[in-house]
C-alpha cells in the first residue's frame, strides 16, 4: 500500500478482510481492523484523532495516508408520511438518491448501486435518465453510513435503519465488485450487523450475477418479474432477451437450493391494461409453481412522459385473489413518499448521456462469465 499525500485510501468502503489486509500492510495487528470498523460504522466517527484506543503514532499514520469520507447531502426532502429522500453527492460530481421508509415495526433504507441504470425497463423513470457509472463500495455503504447518522437527528424522529434494500437506482448484480463488500459490511456485527433476511438484493434478472452471489454472504433475494410470458416481459424488461424466463426461473431454483429453500420475493409492477389481467395472474401461478416464494404487487408509479398508468385497486384485488387462491403469499405494496417522488422507479439523480447505455450494457454483460 503506497502512502501518498494526495490520494488517500477511503476506509469507509473496506470490509473486514480488506481492512485487515490494510493494517497488515501497515505492520499492524488484525484487531485494529475490528476497532476501526466499530469507530466508523457503529459510532459514526470519521476523524482518526478521535479514535482514542488507537496508539497516537498509528492515528498520525492513518491521518497521512487514509480518510473516512462519506457522501455529502445536496438535498433532503421529508414526505408527509415520514419518508425521507436524500440526494447525495458522490465522487466526481455524481449524485444518487437514497430513501428511508419508516414503518411502525421497522425502518427500511432503499439504496442505489449505480448512478443511473443501463437496463432500460420501459416503465422505470431511472431508465429514462441513462447510465453514468457504477458506484464504488464506499459510495454504496456511504449511503447507509449517512442515513444512520442523519436519522439520529430528533427532527427526523431518531429512527433506526433495520432493513436495507438495493432497490434504488441501478442494477446491483451488474456491480457485484462493489456490492459484495457493501453486503459484507451490512451483515458484519462490528459494522451494521443486519440479519440476512433484513438485507435484500433486487435484480431485474441478471442470471450469472444471481449464481455468483449465491455463494457469498447470506441475504434475501427479490426478482423483478412483471410478466409471466417472454413476449410481454421482453417489452417491459429488455434484459429478458438476454435471460429469458426459463433461464431466470432455473436460476431462482438454484438460488433456493443453495440457500436451503429460502424463499424469493417476486416484484410485479401492476400496469393498467398491460400485465394485470386474470390471464396473467394465472400464468404467474403456473410460472411460480413449486418455488418457495412471495409475490409483491406494486401499483405502477407514474412519472412525466410515461404512457403507462397504474392498475386500479379493484383490478389489483382481483389479480391478488387468483394468486392467493393458488397458495402464493401475495402482498400489495403501499406507495410511499409519493409527494417527494421517492416511490419505486422515480429515483433520478444526476446522470449522463443515454446513448452510452447500450455500449456499456454489452460490455458489462460480456464481463459476467456465464456459468458452465
Ligand atoms: N434494478 C433492480 C433494482 C431497482 S428497481 C431491479 O430491477 O430489481 C426496484 C423495483 O422497483 C423493481 O422491482 C422495479 O421493477 C420497480 N419499479 C421500477 N419502476 C417502477 C415504477 N414506475 N412503478 C412501480 N415500480 C417500479
């Protein structure tokens, strides 16, 4: 590890093994990493000078070569229902959105994994903004660090983050390199200590990524399904061309097997007259047959320029009757933070040229090795 006056290592994104390596390179014992994790993630301390159980000369060396740099807040909006949305400034002038959703029994933080998104789902407003780049591990975990510390403010009700979902901007399984250490920190008892069922990765169906992640840290998986047939799903989620339903469902079966029958949550955005008929409900029942799963119906959240509209509550109710009768646990997601555009698919941030999206998605997919 090279000490440099200008480029300092940001320790915020280093998970326990990486931090242990960092201290080994400094000729220090591994338990220093454990101390650092607690100072940074549990006590919210970023100034090495305040880390009083580290020797004075180690603090000085850290100050020289490292830093703990969290994102800065650009804008904070608080919804009438208590939902908080932050626009956070990341490295190099990018911005991402992070949303906190308070409920009586939990506090869910929805985080972003990329600046923008390259998947181009036709009903998602993030897609209309194009793709800029992957977030780094410190930028991903930095959203959690920021929210945990911001929520300690009595003005925001001194709420706690009990659950984290990767359902903000971006496709987490196209940025595994950074998502993996962030996951590890979320689960680490010396950092955020969240149980595996309290951390959810949501994917549009990146099959190699699903297989890849299945063998690392434990977490809950959500799959954005939205349609029971390839024809319809390809229209809504163009990634379906690359990973059609047969491949996606086979990957779900593998995930369930590796995770000892842990159930998968399928997300299904209800779009008026597009995917919300009883026929589609019955198709979904056939598709999910035998898989331990839950179904989450999300009324479509409109955004400017979209041709789609949300299904009516009656239609959603009828759809739910069909899937429930078939024994599938089905919930309807309450739309939260509507007045501040914090609902699903409404996260925008600051993004780049959409024309780059196609090239980048090809490159990303090419880099994901297909399993033999
Ligand atoms: N790329 C990941 C995570 C981000 S999207 C994924 O696709 O799962 C999080 C969820 O919000 C997904 O299920 C997505 O399909 C859904 N969503 C996107 N736009 C929406 C909209 N306008 N209305 C309702 N749900 C939407």
